């Protein structure tokens, strides 16, 4: 019992469980990442609190003195119920097996349909520091790009121009397109003009996988990380951005997708036009969401729910123009963006500082220390340099 009490006595924890918010979700996600040994206890504590929620013992916002008794009683009840639950599981197990075989049959059928070649490249790993950006061609050639910012352009004659100077010659075969990969590590960013004229801007720690020539019926790419897309309009050939969990379908528009494997939320933010957001792959009772300009779709990986809200899009897409624009954003979120962009580590002496909300604008073209000093001043904290890649705010 004592192992849970520290969380039951924590007002921030109780508020997070009973009245969650985006800031509190982010705070506790970061806490669990830094304290993985606490994850199981936190999950168990959440289950107990939620089961007691129906009694409305927290309406006043305070934790009652007899909370330990309430929790002990609840745990006792759970143990008594476990035997009955096991019997129920036995009864439904056989029905579940039948449903499973039926579902697997559908999944197998869908997986055999053509056009799923990108999935074989899908990786649920986030890029870290890896030196240069890399362009990996379908023939295995690996082109190293040393510049911090890189621009790649695919021409119709098969030439690939890198930073307006280096040229790579490839074969153009629409019947057997090669699969290319653009890998951008932390501390770098890049843009690529795709074969159809669409442009993808990749943020630090991202990977884009795409064919050398698009199919006639659809234009499909796979994104791991964050990308801002300017899609060439073609109503006959939809453009689809796939991530590990979500896919975004458009005809011609500007939008941003954030899908870092380490983040719990996959974001799609629409600047103009119209996009359709849905779960990637086959899912029973799958839903589609149509976004209007200045809307954000946030898919939660833990509960598979999508939330649509109206936002100021510049707070989400300005990075591709060289600055961060933020309004009442928590410090944790801004720090994570800067850690990726500059390939640094920023430590908070007090984790509570992470939920402090601030507003402002940071020019990313400036050197990292200047940017971090501006952020520290805005957040009313002190910045201390530990070494070339590590800083502390306190």
C-alpha cells in the first residue's frame, strides 16, 4: 500500500488522472521516461483512482484522509472478483478464437493488395545523432550530405541535384520505381522536391521514404519524424503521407505532420486546402476525419483516439521557415524541439519547470547558445552550460 501513497498524496497526479490536460499529459509522460521503474506503480495507481472516481470523493479537489481505507477496500474487492473474471474469460475465449481467425483472414487479404511496398521500410525507431544527412538510392548508393541544411531536387530526366551543385544520375523507369530514403539526423534539416513537384521539408531526426517515380493512381510516401508538405495539386492522383499509426490523404495543399516514434501524439496540422486523416492499415471500426484550414488532428497512440482542435498553425509549421513561434506553450515541448534541432541535451533542474507556459519567437538560424539564452530569459530561468552538447536550466 505504501508504494502508492506518494502518488495519491500528489495533487498534480490526482488532477492528471481525474481531470487530464495536454500539459499534465506531457509532464507525466516525461516523468515516466526519466523514471521508467515507476511506470508500473503509476499505472496501478491510475487504475485505482479511476475506479474510485465514480464515488466522487474528489469533487472538492482535495484528497480525503480516509483514502488509504478506500483504496484497501477496493483492492480487496478486486481480488474477490478475479475468480469470477477468470471464468468469464474461459467462456469467451473460444468465441474470440473464431473472431480472430475471421479478422486475420481479412487482414491477410488486404495485405496482399498491391501498393504496400513502403511498409517493408517502416521502422519504429527515432533517429539520433548520425553525422551527415544521407540520401540512400534504390541501387544502394549512399550519398553523404555534410551541410547543416540541404536541398534535394528530382528532375524529370533522372538527375538528382543536391544543394544546386552536386548531381546524381539515375535511371527513370515508371514500371519499376526505385525506393529512395532521405535521412536527416538531429542537428540537421533538409528539403526534397519530389518527382511530381511536391516539396517536403524534413525537420531534425526525420526520415522520408519515397519512390523515384510515383504510381499513376496515387502518390505515397512514408514519414518517420516531422515534415511540412507543399503538395502539387492533382485531383486524379491523391498524395498520401503514411506514418507508423496514421495516414494523411490530400489532393493539393500545405500541411504539417509530426510522427516521432518517441512521442505519444501524432499531429497533423492543416495550413490550407483539405486533408483526410485516418488510421494506417486495416482496423475494425476505423474512422476518417476531414480537416479544414487552421485545424489540428492529434492521434493518441495509447488510447487510439483522435482529437480535432482549432489552432494557430504558425505555432506548428514555422520551423520550416527558420523560427519557432509559440503561444502559451509549455517549456517541455519547446525544449524537445530545440534538442532535436540543435542536437543537444537540455536538463531541467526541477521537472516542475517543464510545465511553465511561455509565449514568444525564436530564430533558429542563430547559434544555439543565443537561442537558449533567449528561451531561458523568456521562461525566467537560469541557463548553465555543462559542455558543448549539454545545458541545464534552473
